[in-house]
């Protein structure tokens, strides 16, 4: 809504001003048509009905735009706060795989952005961390450290090729979890979550195959009984 209002306001200054449309009645009609068209194209279907109500109350031209922007701005602020709180309160569902929890984070981040809230990197990392078990978190940190070792080795080779030198002390101090990007953290967590899911699927398949077979002891008893038959 905020982006829509800014864009509409900028276009209105150019095309709906008194200079652009000198006749007052024509200008007011143009404002009304532009607002209804903008609401429709912006998929703010409820707004078209609200515009009709406000026009019936006597709002017109720039005042109509100002009023509708004010009303929807309040609704937008409430929606933004609600989505922000939903994101911060995300919890892991019982039995939920890490990769599925990561998908829920992605969906909520998108909902927040649509509502006008862009979560900062530290907050996104904190939410993801809270959804991981201790073992999963340790796995992610270990993988991140190994990734950094590989990157550092590549950088060192490139530096040596250019005649530069990187000391071992510099290499040891390079890994800093606090500066690890959310994008990399998410990617590692998803890979770990995917492996968990694949292992769970494999275990279910193995158990499924086992149900259709006799236990080993029963098979041995049955075979020995058959051998004793005359």
C-alpha cells in the first residue's frame, strides 16, 4: 500500500494537477477515475468500495486521495506489526523437519515484506536459530566453519599466485559466526534438513520392507520342521 500510495502521488502531481487539467469538474472526475483504476490494478478490491463511500460523503480530488491513504495507512501499520510479531514468534512444530520449518520462515518473510516490513539479517538468523535443535545448530556451525576453511584455502592460493602471503594467524581468525550471512546460514540449514528428510524416508522404506518378511527365528523354525517331515 505504501509503495502504491507513493507512486500514485507522484503521478498525480504530473497528470492530475490544476495545470494539467484546468477545468475543476474534469479534474475531480479524473482524480476519481485514476484512484478507482489504481485500486483495481493494485488489487485493492475493498478500496474501490471505500472510495465510493468517501465520495458519497463529499470527499473529492486530492482530499479523497489523502483520506483513503490515511485510512489504509493505519490498516497497513496494524498488518505490518501483526506480520512482524508472527515472524518473531515462529516455533518448530512437533515432528517437523528442519527443511519444512525453513520453508515456513521463507513464507513468513514474504508475508512480512508484502505488509511493508523487511526483517534485518540478525533477526532472521535468530528466528532460524530458535527453530533448530542443539545438534542441528552445531551441525550448521560446523558446516559453516568448513565452508569458510575451503573459501580461505581458495583465497590463499589466489593470493600466493599473485605473490601475496596470508599468515596462519589470519586464517584462524577468519571464521566469525556473527558475520555469517543469513543466506548462507539458511542454505546450510536446508541442506542438513534435506539430509534428515531423506534419512527419515529411507528408514520408513526399510521398516516397510521388514514388515512383509518373517522374523529370522521363525523362518529357521519353519525350515527345521519341514526337514523333519517324512
